C-alpha cells in the first residue's frame, strides 16, 4: 500500500492535478480505520486510493479537502462516530482525527512587459513561490535569472499561455494590452493585474468593452494594480502589485496586521 500510495502521489503531482492526502492521526473505539491509515482524495471529493474509514469519514473528508484546496491550508477533521446525530449521521462508534493536506500545482505568475518593474516582479514572484514566465520581446536571460521561462518571440503577446492557476501582470503600456487581457480572460486566468494610470485603464477597458467583455469581467481586473504603499521606485511598485496578488491568492483582508491581530474596529 505504501509504495502504491507514494507512487500515485508522485504521478498526480507530476501531472499537475490538485488533490489532498488524508491521514488518520488518531483512532479510538470501534473506528474502522487505524491510526496511520491514508487515502488520496481528488479535487472532486472522490477517493482515489486508500482507506480512512469508509462512509463514516469520507463525506467529511471530501468537504475538508475541497476547503483545503480552495485556501491552500491543511486542516484536521475530528469525527465523533459514537453519536448517530453527529456530523457523520452514522453510528459507527469511536472517534477519529484525520489530517487533510492539500497538494496543488505551483501558482504561475506571467509577467508581460519590459524594464525594472518587470524584473522586480519576476525576482519577487519567484521568492514567493511562483513559477514565473516572462513574455518580453526585448528580454535577456541575464535580466530575468529567476524566471522559469522567458519568451522573446511574441511581440504582440498573442501566444501567452495561461491556466486556471496563472496570475497575469500586464506591465507593458503596449498597444496590444487589450488583446493580451482578452486572451487571459478567455483562457481562465486566476487573476489579472494591469499596471497603468487611471487614464490608461480607461482606454484599455473601453477597447475591451468594444470587444464584448462584460462590465462584470472588467471589474475583476486589478487596475491600477497594487496596494497604496506610497512608493514610486520600480521595486516598490512591484512589491505593491505582488502584495495584492498574494492577498487575493491567500484570502487575506489587506488590512494592517496590527488591526487584524488586535481586533481593532
């Protein structure tokens, strides 16, 4: 079982599929699974491999797996199996604790543009755990040492590659910005940020509206991108843009941590 379990985990990881592993860390009474029992749960909540207690536990673990994949955080599921009116609704007997850990493909940061802001975004993005691609017709590998991939043969950003785990940053002020954004929208990018002035935003959004992009979809584009940090240096702008992306990706509030931790109104 252990060999099959780890082989399947490796296969799923290499294929880029999201999944969760579930491990019984405590089992008391007549629980049907023992401590150390393991299972792999798919993004659809279905058991792929292993055993963690059958019907008494699988429903709760499926829900926990969906939540873990959504927020990227592991959690422990506690099951009181002796109470038929409890969460499981099945009088199996005993008590279990199951640790659910999400395994999701790497988040992907796609930077479109050239210059110090793009260079800083790539460096910061890689440090924050993103797999970074740069689409820069003028780019050199020396300028982007942290990038996993550098594309220099797409001057109009027509062939950008986007997945549902891609965060796109448009930092070009290019005449084809609206086309790149439309392609990112159509390919289902997880998020899109455009570094631009309010005036530039209006021009690009106007072109997108003419192309049939709805107001609702436009509202999801972060532009002018970034938090108001008060900085003006390229590195400071990149920091504010990436901070906004991390906040959205991790479900943060964007409020000062002192306010959150000290429960200030």
